[in-house]
C-alpha cells in the first residue's frame, strides 16, 4: 500500500502486508492511523492475499471507497486508487478472478486527479463466462445448435423439478432483474390462456430512454424479444419441444418462432423489467445486430411497484378495441410530417428537426403513413431510425403489431400507423400524404 500526499502528489508512506501467513491487524492499524484526510491511497494485492484478510480490513477498505474487496477470492488480483474523505465508490478499482488456480494479470495505466470523485453506484463487473463456451462463441457467431440444446435442457430441468407447474420463466444469463420483475410477470399471467398469445416478455427491444417512458403500459408484438420470458409449460411440451431445432435454434433476441408462431404474439412492456449487463468484445463479437440491440443505453424500471394500466386489454379482441378507442380518442393527435423531414431526421438519427411538441401528458400521438415497401417495412425502419427505436440495416423493425408500432415519449403514447393496419382506414389517418420509403 502506498499513501500519496495529494497536495504535492508525492508518496509519503509505503508498506507491505502478508495476509497469507499472518492476519491483517497491522494493515488495519495502518489504514486507521496513516491514511489521513485528503491522502490518496494506492492499494494492490500480489500472490494470494485473501487467506487471512479479515472482515475489519475489508470494512476499512470499503469505507475508503472499495466496492469489490469483499469479493476477493483465492489468488484473485485486486487494486484500488482512492482518497480519504471521498464520498462513494472509487472509480479506479479492478478485481480479476483466478483462472485455473493461476493469477490473472493486471496491467493498467491511468492519470489520477488530486481530488477524486466517488461514484454513487458502481457498475457490475463483466459477467464471468465458461472459458470453453467463450472460445466456442468466438468461432461460431450464431451458436445455433449449441443454444438450442441449452434451452431444451433448461426446459426439461424445470419440468423435472416442478412437474406440476403451469408456467416456466426463462431468464437468460447476464441479466439484472427490475424490482418489480416478479410482480410484472404475475400480473399478466392470465393472458397466457389466450390462444393468440404465446409468451410474456420482460424485455422491450425498443426500450431506449427517449422512447420508453410508461412503465404502466404493455403491448402485443409479433417478434420474440428473448432475454426473459414466461411461457406455459404445456406450450413447451406440445409445441416447442418437438420442434426446438426448427423454432428456437438461435439466441432468443435473434428471432425465435419465425416460421411457427401460428399468428400468435408476445406481450412486452413499454419499459423493460430486465437489464442486460454488457459483455466484453472478447466474449461476444460486436456484430451490427448486437451493436444495435445492446450497445446503447436502455431504460429499465426501477420502481418497486408499477401497476399496469392496460393489462385487461391484452386479449386479441380487446386489444383491437383498445387500439380503436385510442385512435378515436379526443386525446389523439396527428403528427404531420413530410418525407423530407423523416429522411433528414433518419440521416441525423435525431428528431430535433421535427420540432415535436407534446402539450398534453399521457395523450396519444399518431404518425400515419403509407408503406410502399411491399416485401417488408422499409418505411417503418426509416421512422424507427429517426425516432431512436431499434434499427438495423439487415433486420426488420421490432415491436410490430399488424403494421402498427407503439412506444412512448415523455409520458405520451406514440403510434406509427401504416396503411397495412386495419385502423388506417379511419379518418383523419387515411388522408395522410406521407409515403415511405
């Protein structure tokens, strides 16, 4: 450990402590007596330091800003640069686990200011991965059969342990659950008995902060978002199990059930109930799809309770009636845009030039347009890119429902309404002159 005078930026004390052969009492005294207000502490481990590192020593280091010292294990390597008097956690801290009983190297270079600013919340470390799996995934970007096999084992294990359960919830690796994850899933379980709904998802592929602001809303969508979902056990046994290779041979967020959904849909929240922790590029090669889905900040619900306001509208007939009510409502406003506006907006990936003004909170704003792409949704993709929803050159838009896409901005509902949706025939939407792409 090295103590640095923050005024002169020079080391004034340096000590070594053997916490393998001896206890950590000397280190505890050093931390209490020698590290004074304003001093910068540089601390690091070498060889095996966890064996006799006591609780008091860990608490003292935590008081100095460590968020990870309590996780130090056999031959793990750790370092921290912190400052006495700093509030929060040190932004200069790394903990690397032992690999195969050997030390993991630490090679870090950085400039440290005289006055350190602590973090209120520390980001979680990278998810630990199975080495063999990581190597395999690097060589096979789609890992189709591999993932299909794992999912089948997961379902079979759940069925074996809980044969009487009517439902199974799948949570993919590397996810953090929102405080109301279980409450959210439980509140809409009955909708799984609607034969037109195949599963409930806790993740919204379009759930970015500027287009995801209503934790009380849920939607019906045609694509399978993956990540975290609840499905009836009977659906797995009768429909998925005999066809796992055909229906589910990709990672969930790449697209399940593309050819065998039988016109059924998923239920997704406006604001996601799970957050995917980022993986390093060494564990997950950054493809355009992965970049579009996971390399942007996402909105995740942080409230303990967020009751859903439209859970009773999710059955097939009620959902269409609910959409009709929204579009006919006195709170529905048409956003009139030109093709030039949309193209400029999509090019800049910013709605600034559209000069959108949301006067009423929790109103409905509709963008009606005519889709000219007869083989896909090229027009919808341009709108998604413009407004900041999911966009990938080689992928279809996410979150579609019969030619319509719902999301929220600043607490208001926004609907992209194409001429492929039955409600487009309503006035004033059918009078739009906007044609895309």
